[in-house]
């Protein structure tokens, strides 16, 4: 699995990067070896509370969530992608 992480309008902390890696290590069982994972983290509307947006794309599947924290949004994206990846794996 190849991963590409983009941080837009902010500088990603080491703690956030470690959290993403930890979640991906568990999530990788759903992925094929040659799958490419693109993760885009951005801050939208800085004046609002729920302003952390995460977009995750793997193969032909895509998930986008906006939450209060990047961790929450990233976890929600992985949950949304999980069922689609399980269906793809079963084919």
C-alpha cells in the first residue's frame, strides 16, 4: 500500500501523523498491496467549530467527512470506506 498525505492550510503535527499511521496499520487488512491511498486534511472556515475536513481515496472509493477534530474525521472516513473495501475484496 502506498500512502500520500496532504495537509492544506495547516502544518500537520507528529501526533496526528502517528495517529493516522496507527489507524492505517489496522485498516491495511482491507487493502491490496498495490492500492494507493490518498489522504487530504484541510481546515475549512476557521471561524466555525466543525472545520476539520478529511478526504480519503483508495481505488475507486472515496470518503469525505468534516468534524471537530482531524482524528474524528479520519476515523469516520475509514469506517465509511470499510464496507466498500470488504465488498471489493469478496469479488
